[in-house]
C-alpha cells in the first residue's frame, strides 16, 4: 500500500489492532515509504524558520520516529542533538538512517509524557506527534517540555492551516477519527491517533498555560490561501528567560 516498498493493507490492519508502541515497532521498517513520514519540504521550511530565530546549541526531537526531524535538527543545532521515541523499532531505523551528526547525536527510548531531562536543551521540535495524545494529556506533555528547556529555549511545532470544513480532506480526517474512536471503544489495547482531537486554538492555549510565550511564523515556502492567510506556520513557544 502507498508504494511497492510500503506496508500492505494486511500489515496496516495488524498495526491498527496493536498498541501504539507495538504498532510502530511493526511499521518501522516501512514507515518512510508511507505518507506519514514528515516531508522534506516541511523539514526544510522549519529549518529555515529556526535559522531566522536561532542560534541553537542543543536540540531534542520529541517523538522522533525514524529520525526525519532529527536529521534536520543536526543542521540547525551547533552542539548536540537527541532523538526520543518510545518505539524501539522506530529508534532502530533512526539509528541506521541518521548518521550525519556523528558523536553529537544521541538516542533515548522514553515516554514523551515523562521526559527524563531538566534544562538540557534550547530547542525542542516535534512533527506530527500531537495526534497520539489526548487533549487531557497536553498539560503534562507541555509541562515536561517546559522543564526540559533552558530559559529562553524554544518548542517548535509545524501548524498547517486548518482544512475547510466541507473539503474532502476534512471529511476524510473526520472519518478516520470516527473509525479510530469506534475501534478503541471495542478493542484493547487502544491505539491513540486522532487528527482532529487537538485543535490549533486549544494547543496554543495549553502552551500558554504551561508558561510559554507563543509566537507564530508563516512558512513562505507553502504560500498563502485565497484569504491571504499562510498555508502553514511554525508555532514557536518560548520559555521565558
């Protein structure tokens, strides 16, 4: 499915009926051949935006998966880069694929909701991971990121513009979330992945409640919509100095 090198429909079904951790362990060898991998276009746009508000020394890729964002961080950060994920399978693939940072690069298996760091980084990024957290988990997640950052540090997230309510993409995402809610009501262990659970405004409010000062930066590489608003932005949540 997706491409000849990607997972089959059967493999995706097995993943979807597993826990989140086990599901990603199974998907890891073929993950980069699916649309779920963060695109190089988005990674390059974030790198350019971060260069404009940097510099940064030490960075953390939160829920790093197979390391696409970790490789980008290696270009942005001057000292060290750490990738954290709770899937051993995803980390194994990341170790093989991201070598450019050499000894500056470290991998940590851990839960993003219980980060083992205190004032260790001046930049934390995360790509596409918020769908794996329920809205009630965001306060704890963001508090952990806040603690892991040094004063003045930045938590950066990409934020594509919301899809129009009646668009085909919007209906597709609604359908996916509905299927996942039914699946989790009928099957254990749950597989938490919802595209519409954490809305843009709610994420901004929770970041501010966690103590961040939030700024938004347009990503000009993606252009603007008909109403003049950016098609994509970067959320830069800064811990006060």
